[in-house]
């Protein structure tokens, strides 16, 4: 059976991206695989910035990190359930998975394991300068993936 891979994370959710993946899976009578990546870099980055700026000491910083992880997991579970309901309404065969790790490596791992016909991913909203300096993980995924990658701009969720 053909597969469509939809990759989501807390900073990469877009209604148009989800709709596009649902349309593609339904139109191709393909299985929709929905992967929510709990991006480990995000909470650590926030924690570091807060600590470096002197806003948090070691104990509060640890509590903040744990709270952020819990919230990201809650968001992931909620988003996966919402996409699963939408797939069920359309009669689309689907699977959902919540994984933790660095976004690009987990996305590429899923692309290899699932062997999808196409991957749908939202591009994280960031300032142009930030993209120039650190690049775009969605664009890196597009360059490295073994199949077509459809990138949707974020911000419409």
C-alpha cells in the first residue's frame, strides 16, 4: 500500500499541511502515517536562553525544562488525535506515532523506515535573518529525503 507521511512538531503544525496530506492519502487510497516529533532542541534552547539571561537558576531551569516537555507531549498527543479523527471521517487508513529527538534526524529516519510516496511538513515560522543564519530543517529534509517533500508555510493553524 502506498504511504503518505505527515510530519508535525509543536512549531510545525499547519492546517493547510494537514489538509494536503489528508487529500493526498484519500486521493491515492494510501495509508496516512502521522508522526509528531517532540523536538528535543526546542526546550533546551529556551532553557539555555533563560539561564544565560540570568532569569533562571539551576533548579527553576530544570523545572521549566520538565514542564515544557510535558506540555509538548500533551500538544503532540492532542494534535495526533485531531488528525486521526479527520482521517477517520474521510475513511483514510492511518497510523500515528509520537517520537522524541532532533527534528531532522527523526524525520529522515521515518522517511527511510516508512518509504512514503510523499512527505508533508510545515515550515516553521521564523525571521528571514534566522533562516539565513541557521537554515531551514524543512528545506534540509526536502534536500535529503528519498521522496518528494511538500513544504507548507506555517502560521495558518
